C-alpha cells in the first residue's frame, strides 16, 4: 500500500490525482472551504490573533482548500500545503508548498482525508487466530504470519474480530502518524476529517480502491487510490481537548444549511442559488459526505474548546 500510493511511481506522486479519480468535500462546493475558514477564524481568535497564524493543510491534493483560504484569509496567516505531489501550477503565490510539515508551528493543522491513506496492514481471523493478509502487485492475496504482539494488543482493544473470515485494518500506524503530526503543533487546533470505521459494521474491513471516479477492487499497482476508513476512537490526542462530531453537525454549526432559497423574481439568480443549495445538501447528506467524522483537538487555547452549537434534532 505504501509503495502503491507513495513510491516513485505511486498514485499520489502526480499532481491533481484526487480530483481526477474521486470526489471529496473540497470538490463539491466552495461552501465547505468557507466553513473551514470560519472554524480557523475562531481558532485564530482563541489564540489571541498571533502575529504568525500558520495553517498547514496536510495531504493538500490539488490545493483546493488552501487556494480557497488564500482568497480571504488575513495576510498575517501563513498558508502551507503539504503533499508528495508537485505544487499545482495555478496555486496562489501566497501559499507555500512542501513535502513535509514545518517542525513546529502555532495555528491550525487540517488533515482532510489524509489518515485514510496512511498505509495499514490488513488482518483476517482464521481458526488459528489473526493472520496478516499479504498481496502482490496484481492484487492476489494470501494469508501470512501472525501480527506483532503490539498489533495484536491494538486489535484486541480497538477492533476485536469475532468470526473466522472477519477482517480488520490495523490502525496503529494511523494512531502514530496522527500523534506525530499533532506534536508539531505548539498551540492551536488540529482537525482530522475522514471516513469513519465502525468495527461492529465493517466486519469485512473497509479497504477499497478508487480510479476514474469509480470504486474498484483494490490492487496495489500505483494506478488507483487505496483507502481504508479511520478508527477515530483509537487516535492519540495527548493532552489536547477533543471533540468528535459528524460533518453534517459541524457544517450546520458553521453556517452551511443546504436550505432551498426563496424565489425573489430573478430567475438566473434563483437557479444559481438552487445549485449552491444542492451542493451544500450533498455536503450534509446522511449516508454520504455528511457522515464523515470531524475530530477537533485543541491545545493551549482560550476558550478550552471552540463552541460549535449543534441542533440535536437534526
């Protein structure tokens, strides 16, 4: 998985690979980036509007989020896109681009659909206990050896397998990657947004592939995205104050409604507003993007937790 995604000829080594192969919130509507911007405004205020408020977009893809932020963000904000792909040619000059995040910064770390492509091992329960699933470049599988003792402990705690044939993805690599990224944030807000795994539901695991806009059988040959849902409950957050909620609730609290607009006599404006409302509704949809999980981890901020008022009836 690591080689297929990030090796010399890996899927993510080409500019714009995400937009060409699958649809995310950043591709759906500018309302999503605007809502992220409002969240970051609140983080900026909670830090006392520091002279250098740094926003790191981890796994920036085609730069859609940082490009949208660059249009309206205060000039004292430093915007950095982090990705293994080359810098997008059309990206604003005020956005920095690098393969690794800065060593230490104050501000906000945003990881949108990044953790789901942090490579994981797959395990399957056999009559003799959990075994690693090995795969070749053509996608052919076989059962291998037993996971390490550390991984077996993780599995028992976070994703216990019940019946022979059940599968899971070992999320310890994601836990460690998230902890490493958060450690770079001296003060501020770390946000992870992604597909959420549920061990009670995902008894066959969640690993899959995406290519040319379609979900496909995962083959680690570099031609496709390989992704697996994230077990948010196991993510290490250290001493941060943490809140988790769905994208639907987070966006509604940040002013995205998807409500049908009133008709005020201008047909062209009404059609445009309807289109915008439809895109917002897609961002909020149950069973789709609205079910994405948001994890907010705040360190050394005042107030201790950014308020997101959620209408519990929705």
